[in-house]
C-alpha cells in the first residue's frame, strides 16, 4: 500500500519536537493542579482523557491541535506555549479578614 503522493508530511508525531512536548506537558500539569482532575482538564481541552494522559505520560507524541488547545486553556499564544513561557498568574481571591476577638476588658 503506497502513501498518498499529495501528503508529504507524516501523519502524526513529528509536528512537535521533544522540548516543545516537555513544555506542553508542564502546562498540562499546571492545568491539572488548577482543575483538580484529568477529566476536567480533558473537557477543557476538548480531547479524550485517555489521549491527554497518554500525551502526558509520553506514550502519545501529540499534535498541533492538542498544542493549540493547551495554549488556549492556559491563556497563552501557541508560540509562547511551545517555547515554555509560564502561564499568566491569576489574581488571588480576596477574602475578608475579621480582626481577632479580644477576651474581656475594654478595647
């Protein structure tokens, strides 16, 4: 069976080089810490959980569609995500702090 003469690129795996895969895996771990479960991460990315986990484990080489989804999910451009820039930090949630209660006596 011969390959199509119209498709010169391989079908999968060579779109990303290893350093880009490592940077995307770091962003995936960031998303996992942020969302808590791999199911929520996969839902946010629009990919199956098994595919996301296989990419994170290194058994799946990934592709540019996954890279674009990861970059969009963390709020980076595709180029910034591939070179390994850190995702933008969110402002910490403000919590109201009440002064401690004093025991007895006048304040």
